[in-house]
C-alpha cells in the first residue's frame, strides 16, 4: 500500500508539469514563466534524482526524472523565446 501511494503521488506531481510544457511549446508563449524558477526547479529535481539513486528508490528517481524532463522542455522553450527577443 505504501508503494502504491508513492506511485500515485509521483505520477500526479510529475505529470503536473505537462500542461505547462504544452503551453510553452508555441513560440513566444513563455513570457509569464520565470527563468530563475525553472533553473532552480530543475536543479532541485536533479538533486532528488541523485538522492533517489543513492537510496535505491526507483519511485523517487522515476518521478523526478519525468518532472525534470518536462521542466527541461519548458526551460528550452523559455531560452528559445528569450534568445529570439534579444536577437
């Protein structure tokens, strides 16, 4: 039961970034997203992945890996838009 609770919690928190990623895909759509927040969040998620690997917890690794991938996608879109504006 504990593992199931962890899986459901991990799925919900990891997939919560999906709507933001979908919103960020069109060009010039990331104006209201903080670059600093994305960088800090991605660093935190990467640290959670390392922690999960160190304690051997695949739920922590997988959940934060999915979250990190989605946040990284939003970060790439944000950088695309920032560089486009400054060029």
